[in-house]
């Protein structure tokens, strides 16, 4: 079996989501493959933050699952694009680049986080190019951890503020960008997250599968309950979106 998940947005403020992740990892059959399509973390400020207790707990959860015979791969999202080799080695996950091609049910399929598809949001794409460039990343990673945390918090506030003034359509994928990526990769099917709008969209020769955000368990006011998410599962060549939930 193969499992595809994204947009967990793990942080110390979402302990129930980490509990749900542990439960999910424990349910995966040995010998299966797990693909994490970005935004595992709500923010990742560098691999030198691995000693943080919360980050250490996440690493331990994956290491335990992978020891049971699960193979895991992870690609960058818009919130954790600074994940590097040290995290991959510590967790046992293989870091892959997008777009990543796989065969799903006999169909050439491209995997990605999905933010690059939001091509109509030009302000975001400009920002994305800036922070994905090596000069910006080297400069940012040279800062002390405390300063990085402050800057990321400020970026998140600015991002949330900017979203308030944007129409929803602007923050969804561009059909032109979808067609362009399929032509570039020779794929007829894609799987991505980012938009938090889980669905199966029909394409000319295949499907566009959108994964869901992990939500519910840490939402105010109670901060209790069940965390749910829409994931994609391939079993016996058949693809299916499934809703999962883990007790907090």
C-alpha cells in the first residue's frame, strides 16, 4: 500500500495532531510506502533545531514507524522548505524534490506540495522565489534560533493578514499551471496538498487528487476531540481518498 498525506502543520501548540500522527503511523501496514507532500510542520526554522523537545518527538515517531518496515519520503511545503539532510537522517525519511514522478495504478503521476500551482497569486510567487533561493536561506540560517523564530512568526502574521484581502479563487490552483506541469513532466495525473480543499478533480486523461489539512483536535475553545484529515491511499492499484481520525 501507499499513503499520501500533507499539511499536518505540526507545532508545540498542536499536541493532539502529533498524537493523531502517531496513531496513523501505527496503523500503516509493514512494507507500505508513505509520502508526505509538504507542510509536515507549521514552521521549520532549520535542522539545528532538532534538539527542541517537540521536534525530537516528531522525529522519534517517524523513526519508530520506519523501523517497523514502513518506507517514508517527504518533500518541502511552503512552511517547512528549510528541512534538510539532518532532519531526514534523524527521522529516517528520504527527502525528495518536487515535482516527483511515480506510477500510481499504472498512471504516470506527479507529486508536489501545490503552492507552485497558485500561479495567479503573483505576490506569493515572488515571495516564494525569494525564500527558496540559496542566498536568502543562507542568510536566514546564519541567524540565532531565537531571531529566526521571531522572523518566522512575523512572516506568518503578515501572511495571514495578506490572505484577508485576497479572493479565494486567487489562492487556489491555476488550471493553466496544472496543464503546464503535466505537459512538462509527461504525467496525466497529480497529487498535491496546500489548498486544504480535498477533492478528486477529473482531468483529460486522469485525475488531480487534493489532500486535506489535519484539523480539529487542537481547535479552540476546547482543544480536545478528534483530529481528522483527508489522505490518499493506493491499494491494489486502486486510488481512494479516505478520511482518517485519531483520538486526542
